[in-house]
């Protein structure tokens, strides 16, 4: 990867088990949780009695020289050198979406390969140390226990709090403080120890350190597995649920042993997948676009938790990272779905199920869709706007999102059964859009950080696409008459929209009552994705030209004329409206440039300044799955046949 990533993914399993390098070099600074709090992994190589540090801060031995770092969709690979040896250190989390049990398995790999750098054989000992702060919200929060659970052919240490208060709190800037952290290997010469340290106030911390001796002339590979068992993953309408990987009764020790035994074959699959993804993305855009989606891939998945409900249905629960901590947020689901429609649409259904379930309760009395289903990891009903307070709801936004997402799943799978299970909700929400969507009143859209806005032109497009989506579903369900009626409603709304939204230069407004204003029209992309052609040909020709010539800063296309900030997902959606690949690349290249140059060393922020590339807010959010929308378009997965 040519881009200097703002943060490099190391362990990416879920919102709690998430470790990153936020520096240019892996041994320049401590590794961190995505929130920025320390989650220290230390890696050292002992050569001829001399200890070199390749991972972690500078107080862990002589710093090895890092010569490169490369990132693909599923692995991050570092290379180091010293006078005696070279090291290749590869971090892999096998998030292959065609195998949900594998994807949800909370095991991530660190593979270290040593080779001589001077023609001589060297005895090398590779050590990985994991800090007990990975199982605490803050280090020293609770007393921690260590246990050696090694057995024949399996070396493993385990640490966790003495007080296991599972699912004890919910919120945004939080780390897990229940469950157990594991460090394991199946190397025949591996050994594990407890590194205990007493804090000045008397609290004892326990780190796991696992050592593997290798010989640069023979077997020079050391494989480590880092794992986390959260015991219970999600509270789902007051029912604690296991993570999906446990659905057949598997234990974490089973999972670790299996993961270690299948590393070679899994890594090969991961490399093939990553290579194919890169090639397809480069064909859709260019190599910079391919780097963007490769970097986004693990982040978008690991901002979720995969579970199964009590009926065995897949749940894919997102967390609004550094936004407000909401779980299963509809307007976070909506921008993320391109990635999941491509690789496993069942996961999109897993995002929507909590909303349908909550909307069916007596608590939700509105005739429009909810915003969310809880605060992660407690998925017990909407918390945004204090649940059902009317002030901060997003009626048109969420109705349109639910209808579009459901239709996208149905078209992708060529199966309307999921929609039919939730038909009453969809019909109610479509009617809401018919009555309220042509010229929305003063309400929020997904870009709620910009505040309420009446007569929102892009939100009106959302309503139109939502109605058209229900027309698609009716057609798939065999009701051609109803489908035609709804499609005619959508067409009529577009006729009005084209007049009401028009600027004199052929572009379209931010709001119907604001002449010469501007906003991205990202919601219109579904007209092309579905192949509906409801908007007349060349409708957005002047609009996309203005994106390129008038509304872009050095680091990207502005969201609208109210400020110079932008959203990464909407940049790529808006660029996908362009008539040609050259214009698409011209817009998206600036997004790549922003991540390459930003001073905000965090997992990809989706809300940043087009002037400075600095993060305004949000980081490590699942919406980066939206960067895959051009690939989704080119694959024609959502196009109605």
C-alpha cells in the first residue's frame, strides 16, 4: 500500500477486541485500542543475547529498523532489519464473510518469520507480550488473575478480571472489562509466563508473555494467536446472547486450537481474497480506490458484533464509534451496506432485524422507522432522542433507509421473503414517505451534526428512492398493480423535485428554499444501482461537474455549502454518480490524499475537514463499508433483472 494509513489495523474482531498502530512505525509508540487508549502489545526478538524491539514503545530493548509496512484487506505486514536478522511480522484477522462462524471467531494471528541478514545461522527467540489492559476499561480498574492453560501441543496463558460483571455497562468511549484474554501457540518449543508487576498503590497487573525459539537456518516461523472470550456478547431485548462462533457449543480453547491448526490454509485464502478485492476495485476506479476499500474492509466489519438470536437468525450489531455509541443505527447501516451486499447480504438482514423487532413493540408508537435499537452492547430499544422523544427523530431518513436496504437485499438475493416477514412495517413507512417525503419539514437527516434542515433536497431524494424500493418489493412479491402505482408516485415526485431543486446553472440546491446553494446528492445513486432510470438522463451532469470544479478542497468534496467539512462515504457515493471513471477517480483521489496526509492518527475518520484533512469527529465507524459502492455498481448486484 502506497498510502500512509492514518492507523494500521493489527487486531480487528469487534468494537471491544480492536488493536491498532497509530504511528508510522510499529515500534515507535504503544499500540492502542481504536478509542486511542493504550492496548499494549509488545514484540521483541532476542538474538545472541541482544534484545531487539519490533513492536511497542522504545523502552522495550533496541529498536529494530522498520523497512516497510503493507496493508491489504485482511493482513498488515511489517518488515524489520538489524545487523544479524530480518523479520517479517504479519497481523491477520480472517474476516472472510462467506463463513460467519470463522468471521466471528475472536482469534487474530501474529506470524513472525526470521531470516539471517549476514549469512550466518542465528538462534532467535521471538516474544509477544499482551497487557492486561486489553481486558479492562482502564488499567488497574480491577484485580486481574493469570492462568496457564497449556496442554499437549498447545501453549496458552489466560488473564481476566477477578470480578466478572458481564455486560455491565454501555456507552461510546469504553473498553470491555469482562471476559478473558488469551495468548497461545502450537509451536512445540513455545513457553508462556505471567509477567506480574505491582503498581505503586499495591495493585498487581498480569501480562502474558509467550516465547518461541526459532533458528534462521531451519524453521524460522513463529505463530501466535491472540483471542478474547467475552462470555456474553450482546444483550438483545433483555436476553444475553453468545457471539455467533459459540452457536454450536464451541469453547474458546477449541477455537484457539482450530485456529492455530489451520493458519497456513486460512492465510492463503486471505491473501487470495485480498488480491482479488484489490484487482476488482482497481478496475472499478484505480489503485488509490483499491487501497481505500482495502483499508476500510476490516474496519467496517470489526465495528460490528455477529450473534444469533434465540431463533437462530443472524444479528450483525453495529456500534456508532465516537459518534454516540448507539447500536444497530439505521443511518449507519445504510451507508455501510455496499460492502456487505457484495460479500454476504445475510449480514445486511442481521443489521435490520433489531429495528424491525423494536418497531413491533408497543413502546414504538410512531408511524415512521426508529433510529437505533440501543447503546452498544445493550440492544434493548432506541436511545437516540431519549427513545421516543420527538425532537431528534429522523422520520424521512430512517423510513427511506429501511426500505432501500430491504429492497437491496431482496434484489441481491432474488428473494423477497425477508421483506414479506416485515411487510406491515415497510408499507407503513412507505406511506409515511408518500405523505411527508416530497418536501420534508424541519427535521434531521443522517448528517445530524449539521443540525435540522427544512426542505432538504437530498432527503427528498431519499424519500423518492424509499417509495421506489417498496415498488420493487411489490413487484417481486407479485403485485404488479401496486408496484406500478408506487413507481408512478415516485416519478411524480421527481418531476416536482427537478423544478423545486433547480439552480439556474443546472445544479441542484441544498434546500428547496435556498437558491444557489449546494449539497451532495448521494441518495440518488440508488436510481442507478437498481437500474430504475427514474431521473432523466444527464440529470446530474452539471451537478457532478460542479463537484469537481467548484465544491472540492484539496482533501475532498464538501458535504454542502454550510461548512468545509465532508463525509468519506458520501464522497464516494457522489462520485459514483459521475458519467466516467476519470471523474470518479478525480473526486476519490482527494479522499485518498486526505488519509495519506492527515494529522489525525486514528482508524479512518469519515467526518473531516477538506481544508486540513484533520478529523472533525467520528473514527473507526462501520460506514466505511460505503466506500465499496462503486464496486457494487459495477458488479450490478443490485440491478433489477
